[in-house]
C-alpha cells in the first residue's frame, strides 16, 4: 500500500463538517486505509457516549469514496459524486465508540462493473475488528443529470 499524497478534502466531493474521516493512510489498486478519531463537537457525536456504532457505515462509505477519489486524482480526472446504495451484513461489537477512540477503516474492492462497486469494509481499534460490512456503491457518470431529474 502506498501513501496518499492528497488530503481527504481533495478526495471527496463534499466539505467539512460532513467529511467524517480524518486521513487516508494509504491506498492501492485493491483498496484503501483511512483513520478517524471520535471527537466531541463533531457531527453525530454524543458528548458523553461518543459515536453510535452505525456511524461506522458512513466512515466506511467515505473511505470507499476516498478510494475512487484517489483513483480519479491519480488519473488526472475530477473527483465525482458517489452514492451508498446498500449495506450488507453490518456487525459491530459495541453500541458506541467512546470519545477519543481511534479507528482504522479498511475498504477492499470486491467487485466493480462500470458505475457500480462492492467493497468489504472493516473498522478496527488497535488492529482488532470492531465493525464490518459490505457496501454497494454507485458513481454515476453524470451526477448532474441524475440530480436534476430527481429534484
């Protein structure tokens, strides 16, 4: 896995505070490794309990987005909008991630067919898996037309 020369803000098509992953630690043709720390004051974080376990799905989705964003940047193409279509087999070994918890998010490309992709995703604390899911994502070639036709 090679290091990522771009900050996460250059890999996703939205801005903070809605970018919920902190950094991209590395990527290759098979997937990407991101990191996030649960911080109070951030969106969706309860000041006392931290992050609800299901927030890991969005961390995983954003890591998938960062993967295709890194591919686009590497190819000299623009970063494009992507959509989470489905989540399969989500598991978490806890209900909440306490404030201060540092997680590694690993996404591995399983299947890609044109605009559709499937990723196996894992969130880990200290190398131990604490959440996992398989995500199905869609990256339309022309997001503008898609959004205009559905508004």
